[in-house]
C-alpha cells in the first residue's frame, strides 16, 4: 500500500472512530439532556403520540386522561372539573413545561418513559401495541375536594384535609384556581396566550396556596406553643398561667390585648385550658417568652417547620411536589418572641403545615409523612408501587396529645359552639392574624379534627383578607367539611 492510500485509510478509520464516539455520546451520555431540551421537537411529538397515563381520585374518578384526536399530536390531555383539581393534577402542555402537580411529579411514569416500565415498552415494541403510560391513583376524596372548592370559590383561600393515622391528603384546594384544559390545547398560540394571561393575573390563580404561600397563622399557632409547654413538664391543663387584660411587650411600650374579656382571666391568672379555649393573647405571649424561642422552635421543628416538605415524587419520577418551609423565628428579642408565640410577627405557615399540626395532635403525637398518591399501576393494571404510611416524627408524647385534644375540645364547647356536631366530638382552634399596618386587614384561620377521640380527618383552612374575626368566616366552612367527612 503506497503512502497516499495508507494516509487515506488512516483518515477514514479516524473518522469512523470519531463518528462512533459522537453517536455513542449522543445516544447514551447526552440522551436524557437532549430529550429534555425544549427545542427537541421529536421529543414533543413522542410525548403526544401515545396515551399518557390517567390521574385518578381515590374512588376511581378520572381527574386527567389522554383522548385520541385527529391531528399531528394524536392525543390530547383533558381534565375533569379542571379548576377543582388543578392544585393536585397540575397541567400538561405542548408549549409550557409541566412544572407543578402530579403531571410534573410523576411525569416519567405518566409518559411511559420511567425505567420501571421498561418491560412494558419491550412488550409494546414486539407486540406492535401502543405504549401507554402508568396511571396514578391519588388519595383525593372527590366529595371532600368538590365541597371544599364550592365553599372557597370566590375567596382568596386554601384548605387541606389529612387522614391523621396515615398522612394521606384527602383534599387540597386553592382558590382562585385555573382550568388546566386551557393549557392542554394543541394550538400553541392559544396556549401561550392563555398561559401569559394566567401568569400576569394579579390574583395568581396558578399558585397552589396550600403548599406555596406562607401566612401568619394567628392563634392556631398557640397549639404549637401549648405542646412545647406541656412537653416541658412544667404545665398541665389546669395550671394557672399569667394573663391579664393587657401585656406590655418586653422592651417596648406596645400594649397587647385580648379580643374577649374571658381571655383576661381572673386577677391576672387563667387556667391553661381556658387560655387556649378563649385564645388569650396576653397569656400565650407571656408563656412564649417564659419558654423561650429555642424551646418553641424545637417543638415547631418536630412538627415540620424549618424544612420544605415533599408531598409527592422524586428526581426519578419527575419534578417532586414540595411545600415551602414554614418558619418560627429564633435569636430575636423577647418582644418578637411574644408576638411570634401568638402566630404574629415572623411566624409564617402554609395551610399544609397547619393541617399537619392538627393531624399530629389527632394521632397521639405521631406526625405522618403527608402523601398524595396511593398507588401507581401499569397499563395492564399491575401495581408498580404502593404508598405505605410512614412516620415523619414523634412530635410529642401521646399524653401531651391527649391534653391538647382536651384543650381543643374546650375551644368548641366554651367558645365555638357553632362547630358542634351531634354525636361527634370536635377539637378545633381558630386564628385571626393581622396582615397589614391598618389593623383591619386580617386572615381567618381554623384547624380542626373529628371525632376528637379517634380522628378520621384533620383540616386546616385559611381565608386571606377576610377582615372579620376568624370564627365568623371559617366556622360554616369547617362544619360542612367535617359533617361531610363523618358521612364517609
């Protein structure tokens, strides 16, 4: 072989090696990144040329499914009662990446791309059948979800209902809401226009207020302070603690007062039970400063404060659905500790976190990991994964939980009689939190569980800018929710 042929042969071999290496890099190393690139049109068509798995409620009601259409994408996503379930489902779109809800947290399973579905893909390939994504069965109770949405519609509000013994989320509602169907159209121009309108709306309808909005919890946070006090061993239900008609915040000239005279106690003292029942600000502000911010913060941490909470999914299944971290301040002056102890100042909480506090009290101090998905099934209905109840923490002792329950029952029997249900013991706590400097802008909170002695459900709800005492706004909503739950 002459020199020219040898050089040509060498060049051809080198080119083949380079081609082989580049193909290997593209097909193996960079495959996931290229598939995820929004500029990859083939991935988009691939996502829509097979039916995406359905999202179901606990009773089998279809919340989201793919239906055949006569266009280039073959299948289109549709949502039953879209605005009602939007915080749960999220959306799936040809031009906007799914970034919330189960459409995102279980994206690889719904699309059929998950490694757990590899044998199903092989089966489809060799049988010539269509590859279908997995179906996701949620823990959502359709009756509770629908009722909650109807009760909150027209308000800036949120509600979360949890099964205390398991952590299963039975309802998760956020209003105002949006209709995912407007983002599921195959008309990219219309979808982009709808998305722009939603994201520019000052009412923020795409925000899941249950997990992504922080509010001052007002007097509902007194349950956390009460738990810390009971756990210290220095206080009991009948212990008399300092109260009074007013309390000067330490180091300031600011006077803290109570809403009702019963919260003042007698001769500057009030029993611990009555302090919670009548929601004594002066008592809990002084209790908070006596306990100290570190003690309260540690109790709050055991209940989930301080870290984001994962409701569903993992990096392998998609974009995990997480709740932002609720917070209680530490290392602050005594006056701020006093305010934080009554759920004002720098104390901030999500509705999910508030529901978790109620659930822990209802479950003997055991805080369960909150979950949104019960089961994942392949297209042949075989179970791919089943969610099991998992203990998140022993937030406090069962003895403390029993005492807190007694105190919260007293809230209903002494102050909140409108929440009473015949034949059912209800435990509850309201909270009215000031959100503005005008003293009139307020959020209305309530947490409750029932039956108090063996809770089936724990609920937290908030109505933003209610500008009324909490019980006036939240009692009718909570009572209807609890009555519906007791029918189950």
